[in-house]
C-alpha cells in the first residue's frame, strides 16, 4: 500500500541499514565509486539499479501529482543511499 514520504522513509532506512542488505549496499557503493573514477560499465549498471529503485519508490509513494512523486522518489534514494554511505563509514544514527 502506498505511503506518504514521511512514513515510507523511516521504514526504508531501517530496512536498508539491516545486516541482510549490507552486501547489496556495499556493491552499490562500489559501483558508484568505480563510476566516479570513469568506469562506464559500472556507471551503466549503477544507473540501471538507481532507475529501478526510483520506479519502485514512485510506485510506493502516496502522492497524487506525478511530478512530485518522481521528486519524492529521488529524495528517498538520496536519503537512503546517504545513510548507507554514512553507515559504511562508521557514522551512526539517522538524521531527522
């Protein structure tokens, strides 16, 4: 069932930071790192994963306006991946 951004985000952060997802997050961060160094294959693979997440997020957001829903899906991905990066670096705690 679709949820508003403020209710969906905490659920996704908790799931993303769960130990079961750690290997997948590590892989995504590695792809991003390689892409930042110019690896075209890593960039394409990472882009496909990110676009898949954005589509998944859009489908789960309770927002009537499609432009706003796309924006909120991007915010979800940014917040989740930011928290995953901080967790990978040993920085604990989620911001409000």
